[in-house]
């Protein structure tokens, strides 16, 4: 089971992701420079948070044209697991691997705080060790996390059980007050039709140690590791 | 030859920056403003090796594939010269 963490100019959560995979998942992991194109030795690829290309043009817009992204598309098409966190989610949307877009937060602020999200489905490689309805506390740190999509896309996401996380209060109620950025339907994370690509705004890699205020993010990596272990056997 | 590309948010897409600008303008005492929408403007210099219609075609493609995100934005292309 081998993980890769993609590094764009401006990525800044790459080392956090690397740390979590090597220390908590306990599996081999490489950094993959955005000019590299060979993903053949990896089982899962993480597109980390940060400000790829300085967020020029739109968040995630320019990273989409990095050579590695063609390989990520092919990797995902073949069923490879792709986890996009924060800027990684923005990149996946810009690249068309996930539907919709992430626009400026409703109240314009850059938001940096712990939020609660409710697990909407356990039927994904990233949440199969969680129960539906369980609440995870993880930090968000973004200015463009306001998820938007058209009505047809929203309906499709719900019908296909592809909304994976929604912002909620600590009791698990999905309310407007618990929505930090104005995201449509409180959406914090969605998966692809094949369910092997997940994008989410909260940072599970920053919530894997009690010292950091929460270790809830470990459940996501634990799920992915369990999925991979089952696939390897 | 120069191409100008205007990118604007689709109607209905929230523009909190536009709202903040509108608020500031109103604080300056200007009234009668019902809405402000912020967009982007690009100037692309062309080296003259292509004719007007070819230029329009390729700039249109650039605007669609790079400069705008069709999920949230519309664009308009003008070719000068």
C-alpha cells in the first residue's frame, strides 16, 4: 500500500499529509512534484491544501494545468483513490474530477477555526470505518470554501449518495448557523460517481493528534487504509 | 492585434466582494446604486500571425478553458485591430 502526496508550488499542507500517512497510517509515502507524471506505483494520491500558484486567477485554476494532473485524471479513471483536501478540493473541481465550484466565502473572511461535519454516508472508501451521522471535528482554513453547483447537480449528488460531509452543529444538526462559508446545502465534502475521489474543505490531516485539538481526522485515513488493505488482498 | 476578455460571475452567483464594494461606495455618499458585481478583465497581445477570425476562435477557447470557470462565470471576447 503506497501513498503519494502531490506538491505544487504553493502547497503548504503537504508535509502534514506526509506525516499522517507515515506516522498514523504507518505506510510508505512519497512526495510527488507537480511536474512528475508517473503514478503507477501508488495506490492512493493526496492533493494537499495550500495556495497552489498563489491562488492566481481562481483557487485551484492553474494547478489543473500542471503535468501531474493529467496523470491524476487517468489514475482516478482507473479507480485509483484520490483525496483532495481544501485547495486539493478546489483543484479537483477546477479539473472536472468533481462537480461544482468553490467560491469566495459568504462573509468574505478567511476562516480559520475548528468546525463540525456530519458523515452523510459510510459508503465510500474514505468513510467506511465511520457510521452515518457521526460528527467529526476538524479545522477549516480557507477564503474560498463556499460550495456552489446547479440544481441538477445537487439533486444528482443526493440521489447518488455522494454528499459525504455536511457542516453541522456539535450535536449533528445541519443548520444555517453551523454553515461557516455559505456552502450550498452545508456541503463540506463530496465524492465522485465512482466514489474513489473525495474532495473536502476541512483538514483531516490537521486533526490526527489530540495535541492539535482533535484526532477525528484519523477515521478518514483509517477508512482509506482499510479500503486499500482489502483491495491489496 | 489585441484581444480583450471580460469575465463576470453568472447572475445568481453570490458576489460578496461586489456587495462590500457597494457598501463602501454608499458610505462615500453615492446613492441610487442598486448592485455592484466584480469581474475580471484580461488583455491578450497577439503577434499578428493569425487573422481576426482565427484570433477570435483561439481566444474564445482560452477564455472558456482557462480564464473562466463555466460553472460560475460567463465571458465575452473583443478583438481590436
